[in-house]
């Protein structure tokens, strides 16, 4: 079976060893190797979108996606 290539988007910042998690049900990454920056980004259908910087410079970590609690409304 021949598979078609899949298009992807390059992040604006390097997230080497930064990990991949979920933010609002979308792939997201934060930080990079050697704690070089605090950049956070999430992947939308049209490409990566910058999020507010993380409060710390982090690297070589794991990210997870947790379900948010439902609003009481």
C-alpha cells in the first residue's frame, strides 16, 4: 500500500527536547533544549500559533494533556 505524503507546518521557535502535549485539544509545545527560551506554541489547522511565554525557561521535560473541568454554567 502506497501512502501519500502528509503536509506539516514548521514551528516558529525550536522546541528541541521541549516535548509535545495538548492545549485546548490542540498539539502544543513549550521550551527547548538548554532552556534557551520560554516560547509556547499550539498547532492550529493553518499552522503554529504563538501563546504567551511560559513563566520559566524549561527543557528536557514531558508534557501531557489533561481534560479541563467542566464549567459550572
